[in-house]
């Protein structure tokens, strides 16, 4: 006997063949695999610029811990009311507005340890260790800073935000061009890519836009602290992986 019942067919056409427990286990497993691969890529980037796997893992761990540490360096008088929204969406990414118990018309300017301090120290170490990379690093960093300054956007409640991939792509291209134009050793390519990606983004997005902080009404404006891995940190890492 054939049952010609459209509602019956609709109910039977779509079903989940897996149990809820299996789906949860699969989700956890996939999350672990993706996280492991992501961390592995970051460690690979550090090894390419001269660090051992051991030191790369230490840098990664310090960056993770430091991403939650913001050091206040100044208080800026805000020209607009401080934003009280919890979330702000820009460039397709949702940012969590920093929370402060005491909402005055001031913005706390801070420096993030994991997103700014550690990448800057690593960049300085790379330049001083490989001194012959100084000139291509300066040229590439200046180019990245200019492009990043152009695309950076002040976002109310958050700070200065840039499109995720533009700085690292610019850093990779500028590293290749600077090495070729100055006729330097190709072995320096990774070092120049990381340094220009890190310092170029830091200078172009944050330092050159400090004057705009007073106009965004952010409770806290953290240099290098937009998330677990800020654009300053990721720009250097991604640039190394691209070249």
C-alpha cells in the first residue's frame, strides 16, 4: 500500500541519523583539531624567523596569557559620551566593548602585553639578531604602516580597527619587494615579513591614530588588545606564512 501523504513525507525526509552525544563528541573533537592546527601554524611562523620549537611554544603561551593583560598608560578626555553597548560589529567581526564599572567621559589608553608588547620585543630581537635585515625591515614596515593607516577605521566603543587580511598581505608583498630591490639574501624574507607585519600594523593602525581615540567614546582603548590574537600579533604571523 502506498501512502500519498505530503506532510508525512516532509516529516520523514529530514532527520538526524546521529545521537546528540555523538554530535557533541564530534564538535569537541573538531574544535580541538582546528585549535591544534591553528596553534601549530603560529609555532611554525616563529620557527621560520629563527626560534626553536621549544621557544616558539613559550612565545605562543606567553602571548595567550598576555592577551588578557592590559597596562594602562594614559587617560584621554573623550569628546563624546562613552559607548555603553556590549557589542559592536565592523568588517564582519563582532567586538566585545571593554567594560568598566565607572563610566566617566574618559578613555583609558592601555597597551596589551600579548598583542603589542611581546610582538614588539620579538621584532626588535629579530632585527638586532639579523642586523643585515635592518634596511629591508625599515622599508617594508614604512609601506605597511602607510597602507594600514589608510584602511584603519576608528570604531566607537572599540578603538582603531583594520580589515584582518590587508596588513599581513601587504607585509608579505612588501617583504618580497624590499628584499629584491635591496638585493638582500632571500633567507631574510621571513624576518622582514614578520617585522613589517607586526611593527607596520602597530604604527599604522594604533600609533598614528592615537589622536582619534578621544573621538570614539571607548571605555578602554587597548593597543594590540582587540581580542585573543589582535591584528598586530596576527599580521606578523600570517605574513610569515604567506611568503
